[in-house]
């Protein structure tokens, strides 16, 4: 077996590899770079599940970053159990081929209760007093304290939200190097989210100095990991999940369904909460794709007509369209809306800002019934943002119940980049770079081919030996 390091650089596209990414450009030159055709939807949980299983969402079941759990009548996003993902994973296929194979899966999603030998994933603590304490879940359990002792507390608030920056990617890269040094896995999978933040905040503008700086920063981390792999004689693969496209504003799909009398809310102390189970129809939004659940099937044609009439909606998929995209799974909505390239979907369902739910102005990826990229920004209407954040944190530390309500719940034009809809051109979509050009196909590859590509890298020596013996 040939040891292999896979680095997932979120948001990296062929168009972004160049003068600001010298280490990645050097790796591509020594090996090769191929554009990769994204899965639909091109979002984290779906894309990663396809990469590790070689299957479509119809087969592995991960139809987005979350969905409507029909038996619970609740929307859940960003679940973490690997048992939600159907199909054989890369490391399971490799282990079946050679029992001595081992795998470290560092911060890829669905990483709790995985069958990988070692794993770590963000997992905050939620004490009964309402606090949210940064932490991670690691397997085996003793790995948690080992990583904390070496690297300090996992910087959760730098992993997502308005303070997100290179700090979290640096922590993950350092943890990955530690695993390579101490466990020597056959396959190491690691995840660097840094590019995702400003590509959504600012858009994929290579002329913007902050984007250039981000590319250089994440490239430096890749350089450290590549050097570690080279030192150990490993193959190196760089991969991304999706490419980011520039956007102008959101499509408020749930507000349209609400205005049509199809989406219902319940009032809790003057705040409106989405009542998904009681609604005739509502959308679980996920960047540029929305699963629209139509509980009242007699309203299906009406709902489709509303969706197709919305400005910013490119197409609406029914059963036939979902099948063509590999999205015909029970977890999918009865209808799936896909936005135009320059738009994305908001989860907003309230019609009066005074009735918005209290979580709408906080970073809360679990309560919101859809993805909210506005969480990457502090509300620009707050005049002294750092003071606003500090004062709320102090109140929390003193034991007072308080909301970190520093996020806007109306300024969707802040967001300049999005994804989910496959990009119009390969150069702006996901990619694969390999240190071994001979193991890459001659043309672009499908996301469903990535699993086999990794296995080809791991078992390259055995394949070469077998071909040599056959030729002899």
C-alpha cells in the first residue's frame, strides 16, 4: 500500500490556483490538475458523502446539509452521525482489500461513529445553563485530550460565524500533522475550510486583496501538509467540494409560500416559529438549492406555480427532474428549487421583522430551518461591533442569560458568493490535484469517481506489481 494524504480545500477551483497558491501550483505542475464535475446539490454534506462513497444522493441519502425529518416533523441541519450516510466508504473498501489499512479522518463531516480508525470533528458542549463551549469530538476518546493538550481548545468560534478565519484551519492542519507523525495512517483525510469564508463574504474576486491573502494563507497550510507527506513518501491529493459563484441577493422562498397561505407559524411570546409539520408547504433552503416539502399533496401544482414565478429561480424539479439529478430520495422535498447563478435562497419566513425568531440575529446553525450565510457578518447597523460582542460575552461569563444577537436578519445583500448549483464553467467548479499524474484520468472527472481515484493512489504499488506479473 502507498500512504496517501487527501487535503480538502473548501471552495478551491482551477481558476484560483496560480500565483497566490505557489505550493498548490507546484504540486499541480509536478503531478496534474483536473476539474471535477460537482454533485447536485454542491454543498458540504452531500459533496463529501459522494466523495467518500462514490454514490449519488439517491444512493447515499445525504440530499443536503439537512432536511425535513418527516417522522419527527422537524428540520435538522448539520447532523454528525456517520450512520446517516449509506454506502461503503473509502476506508471500508480499503480495509476489506487489506486488513492492515488504517485511516485518520480529520474534520470531514459525518465523523461521529465513523468506522475510520481515528477521527475528529467540531462538537461544542452545551451545559444546562445555556452556554456553548468550543470543543471537538474525537475517536478514540483519549485522542480528544491528547489534541487539546498539544494544540489547546478547538477554536470553534473561528470555524464558523463572523469571527471565522485561518485559526480553525491552522488548528486542523496541526492536528493532522500530529496524526501523521504519531499514528502513521495509510490514508489521512483532512479539511481546510478557510477559503469558504471570504469567498462567501466577498465573492470569488481574484483582484480583491483579501481573497489573494486568503489564498496565500491556505496555500501555506497546504505547503506544510504536503511537506510532511513528502517527508514520509506519501501520495498527495487536493480536492474541493464545490466552486463559489458571485451573487447579488437572496430569493425569499418561504415568504412567498407564507404569503400564499401555505406556510404556517406559531407564536411564542411574540416571536414567530416555523411550524413545519402543520404547513401545507415550506422550504429547507441550502445555499442555491431548496428542498420544498409539500405536506398537502393536493397543493403540489399550486406550490410549483409559485416557485416557478419567483424572480431568481432558475428551475423547479419534480420527480423526473430529481431522478435526472440523482436526488430522488425519500429525504428530498416533493419539489426541488434551484436558483439562478447570481442568487441564493434565504430561510426567512416572517413578514414583520419585529416578529422574527430570537435566533435569527444569532449564529445558530441548528435552530434555523435552513442555511444562513449572513451569519458570516456582524450586523453593519451595530456602530461599535466589537464592543457589542464583548459586552454580551461578559454578561454570559457573569452568568446572565443573554443572546449574542449581533447578526443581521434582513441584509441579505451582504453575501457576495454562494454555491449549490453546479457552476456554468469547469474552471470555477471543484477540482482534483494529484502528485502522481499517471493516476489521473486524461479528462475531467465526476465526483462519483473520487472514491476509486483515492483507492488507486493507496493501492498503486499493488496494482503496478500485479500488472508487471501479468505482463511477465
